[in-house]
């Protein structure tokens, strides 16, 4: 159509690119608190990440990957997880997709966590922290990636609602 211009400021299109990497991450709530991991690496300012990580070949589903990661990183189990957001990244060899779940923590036993990264001091420290699940608290953190921080801060009430509302028939 004449006169139509491409939208300005939008990221490049990712059509026809192959997804080469998937992650499952949780905006993980325990009561009214957000459970995060504070990462401290040599030579870098501390930053925070949500619980989660890469989807592995033997994970049957992306949600199974999330449950595995929660156990590896926290010794935890979830009572509920709902997909709420996707973040797509252009990678050198294709696309990376981060599947962001809203989730509720059912139980946690730090002694049961099994992630290999905890035994490697060169990877820095992984401190489990809890912060109030409010936009103000999220904005005060260097939460990575920034797209996730923005999404969580802008959708606090919606995320709580997803976890407190039946989404589908049992």
C-alpha cells in the first residue's frame, strides 16, 4: 500500500531464523516476595537473575525444564507455573527464546540443590535473595535481562492475578 512506512524503533524481524537456544525462567513468588539469585562475578558489578536456565535435550517440555532448574538452583518445587512472556534474542547462529513463567514456590531446601555452577568459584557466587514483589523493589535492582525487569515491574498485579486465577480446566 502506498504511504505505509515501517515502524520506527522496533527490533529487527526474526522471520525465517531458526530457534537454536531456549531458556525457561521463573518470576518466582513465595508469598508476597520475589525469589531471585544475586550474581557476583569477579570484575563485574553484582546483578540479579530469576531462577531458571537452559532447556536440555532430555527435558520433555519447557515447563519440565523450569521445574528441573528450580530444583537444581534452589532445591525447590513449584506449586504452579504459567507462561506469561517471551523474550527473543538474535544470536550469532539463530534465535534464543526465553520462556518466562509466573510461578509459586511450594517448598525449598537449599541443601538439596544440585547445580554444577555452585562448585565452580570462577563462576562467582549465587546468593538466593528475596525482595518485595513490587515495581519499586524491582526497579532498584540490576535485574537481568532488562526486558524481563521491565516486564515484571510493569505487570506486578497481572502476574499475581495469573497465579491466583484458574487459567484452564483441570
